[in-house]
C-alpha cells in the first residue's frame, strides 16, 4: 500500500512559511521573499527542480539533486490545504509543479481543475480521511505526500497516519510565521531517526514512524 | 576572547523541556521523565558524561562521546536562568556537574554557593550583559556557555552575542513545553550550518553566526 509521507522545508526556528507570506501579500515578495529564499534557495538551484518546473537547463547536480528526484518520483498523489492552494494558485506556473492528482481540503465546492503537465486539483469537502482515501486510490503503487500547509500536516500527524517525515532544515531564523509543530495531540506518533544528510544550505532529516 | 555558545538538547518539535517538567513537579518524574529521557538518554549513556557526573565506570565511547568531552572541556563559565537553577538545585548531585563558575540571572540576593568539584554559583542581579561580562572574565581563554533555560538563551540571541549554536535534535515530539525559538527579535543574528553529525539517538547540529 502507498506510504504517507511529509516532505517539507523548515526554518531552524520551526516555521514552514514566514509571517508575512500570506494571500494578501503574495504580490509583495519584498515582505517575505528573502526569508522564503533562505528556506528554499537550495531547492530552486537544483537541476532536477529546474527541469521539473520548466525553468530551463542547468542547475546543481549531486546527492541532494538525486534525493529530490527520487522523492518527486515516488509521489503518486498530493494532499494540501486550501490556504496553500490559494497561494499556489497565484504563484505556480500554468504547468503546475505536481504532475499528479492533488487533493485540496476545502469547504469550497469546485469542479476538478486540470492543468497542463499532469496536475489535476480535486476539491474535497468531506475532510482529511476522505482526501487520504482518494489519494491512496489514485496513487496506486506510489506514495501519498501530505504537501502542507502546517495545519494540514498537523491534522494528519494527529490522525497517526504519517509514516515518514522528511524535513529540510535550513539555518534561517524566521522569528514568526506558521509553525509546523504545534497543536499536536498525545495521539501523534513518535518517530525514530532514519538518516540525516548534511547539505551545505540545509540539513536533510528523515524520520520514520516508530 | 572567549566565544559565547549555546549547547542544548532539543525535541524535534522545538522544546527544551516538557510541559510538566517544572519546579512543582520536580519530584514527580512520572509526569515528565519519559520525555526527558527520550531527549537526553543518549547523553546519559556516554562514558564521559558518566565519569563527569560521578556515575561510575562504563558507558558508550566513540565520536559522540569525544564531541561531548571536547564541548565540556572548552567551557570556562556557564550562564543560566533562575528557573533552570532552581530545578537543578534539587536535581543535581552535591558535586554539581559544571566544574566552572556558573552565573545565575536572578533578582534574588544570595551569597556565592560553592559546591565540591569546582562549581560555584554566583547570583547576578544586574542583568544579562553584566552576567556575560563576569562570565567572560572568569572563563579566561576558555568559552562561555549559555546553559539555559529557553528564555535566557532567547535574551542572549536577541543581544546578538551568541556565536555558536549547538543543538542535539532528538526525534521525540513533546507536544508542549518551553520552546527554544520564540520571542526572537529581528536583531537576532542569522546562522550558517557548520556541520551536522548523525548519531543514532540524536542529530548533532552545529551552527555558526553569519
């Protein structure tokens, strides 16, 4: 069966997005772009990421590039929250960067939104369990990634279904924003270290559910 | 001149101590001991730590043990907050585990408290700058460690004086407690990765001020 995993970038102080990176400020990157860049710069410089986003040739190769390629290729479906989707809807290129079905948790009723390149957004109104059921079905032999944002990951952690937690810990301090680890209940599983991989711009931590 | 550094254990969700580990509960380890053990177990099992605390022979040797020995030996003075001291006063053995002058930030007026084995606690009423001044003087060629708790480390981060940040990131989720990274101002310095070292029970992250 598909594994359920999280793979995200995290600031050293535990934030997934800087304070000012909101829907209202999406077109004011001067308020959040430097912090976002410090979090995600390593990713954007990779050859595979550039190729995958249609950003053209070039980019860094090596073990981090290989790791990201492997991660993207194992994903059969994504799940995300409505805030992440709303921000992405404005920021992603037309050829959205998922190339899989994406299940968006929302109260909004909306027809599936098909993008060129294999990404289709499905809007799920029946909650996280139903989204996971749909994602598992469409992922087939591949895995389900809980893409974010923070509160969606928290919901799935509290449901106990997250089997692998992959964090690219960047040395930047945001000082505020949306924290990954809060609102966790005692039912959240515990993890063990699988491996840590020391990149120059982020430390790649991989945990497996105990 | 002495370097100023932080060296602590941190839960994966960013806490230095579990919620229930307070002065009132110090004699009820059933409320916090399992989480504290998951955070610090790797340290207590080391040969050097056991020797240093008079816990007798035996214990793990190897690169993590060597690293801890090197860290302890570079410390010429410690600085801590009154809450950490108050808890430690009840929990440390008579031969307190610092073997250096320890400057305790407090409003309480109290004579220096000399312990066997080279630890003397000095109670500083004039704030963190003064404590650092005193600690630097007594550290000589060795370094000053900001021992904790979280709010004291935050004060020194915000003062911009912390040059090195060493974190043993344990895979445990506390779900609540005292967070290391909060209340940070924009004046807090940024760090770069110096190295990451993958131990079996904690990931040892070392950052240097940019």
